[in-house]
C-alpha cells in the first residue's frame, strides 16, 4: 500500500481535484481514495466451510509395536489337572501298605490302587502317587513270586505221580502224593514217594453237592469218609501213624476245590521212610 507521504499520491490527489498542502500529511479521505483507485478489483470470496482438513498436516507416526506375547508353557488352562485337595484317599494308603506284603498283599495292592485311582479322579483327593506306587510294587511282588513258584514247582510224570521235589497248591494235591512238609494255608512241598516224607495223601473224596455246605458239615463229612478209606488202602506192617484231613473252605470252593483230602503221617511228626506206606 502507498504511504500518505508518497509523491505519486500527492500528484494523483492534485490531478483529481483534491486540495493538498505541501508539508502536511494527506487527509485520510485522500489516502483512502488513492488506495481504492490503485488496489484493483477485490479477489473473489470462496466459502471454505464445506471443506475439512486436519489441523496438523504433519505425518502421524505409527503406533508403537506391542511387546511379543510369550509362548505358552505347559498345558492349556483347560487341560491342566486340578490340584489335589483334602485328605489322602484311604484306598491309596491301603494300596501302599498292602504292597509291603508278598503275594496276597501284592494282589490287594493292585486292587486297592486301581480303586483309589478311580476314586481320586472323581473326588480330587490326594494319594494318586501312593496308589501308583502300590500298583507298581504289588505287580513286582506278583511277578517275582510267580517266577519263583514256576521255578520251584513240582513236576509230575505221565501217570500223575510226582517226579521232582517242588511246590503245589493244596487244591492240586492228589491221592498218592507224598508231602515233604506239613501243608500250609495255600501251598505245600511234595516229593517223590521213594524219598522220606512226613505225610501222604491216601484218598481224595469229592463232595457231591452244588453249594458249599459250611465248615462244620464239611468237617463232619471228612471224619465219616477218611477212616474207611484208610482201612482199604493201608498195608500190614506199617509204622505207627495218625490221620488227618484237608477240607475246602468257602473261598477255595469257589476256586473249584471240592475234594476232601485224607492224609496219614507218622505219629508225633516221625519221618516216614521212602516208599508209599499205603497200598495205592
């Protein structure tokens, strides 16, 4: 814009008829008229209200990269085993205690251990490790005793007579077997009858009933049938002897032991000489 003191503005004012005094400032009306005459047409007005633009046109930096998620370790939450709580399951304790006993204890340890695992799975009680330990130890007992029994088991010949010293189950005894030791609850050691022995089975008499009659009835039956059987089989000139019998129990009855075994032995534990003393 031209300043009021400009010579051109004063010349324009005189040419257009304005009174201008040298040395004095130009009146405002003259200045405004001069400016209006020399600015040209006003620029067109543009409405920018319909346009939208960001206030800050600087490039926006990308968001920070989140830290990497650590890889999951172990089982997913749903598959994790809930922690055991409460007391130990009593079957787990019984399994471990039974595993300290041979044979029957080993079998019971396996049974108790399996029951304990099923119970712990539902109740979430403690004792799973004890149950597994009982099962493992019980299995070791059973395998070890099975191997020992198989190694020291008596052998029989084609006629069924014992040919080598060894052990048999009580329910496997037959008429004519000679015993090297008194029979135990489950097993007994037998020898060929030409060797010295403590007793021998002179009769095996079946019980002709379908159901176990009871301990008293079985014992009465044995007392009634064993003496007559001895009178038939014993040969003359035998040493002093005494008789006894083995009868099935309710448990062995379910295992198909349904015979009364009649035994004779030397009086007061005398060792019988080699050879059968009964005419079998």
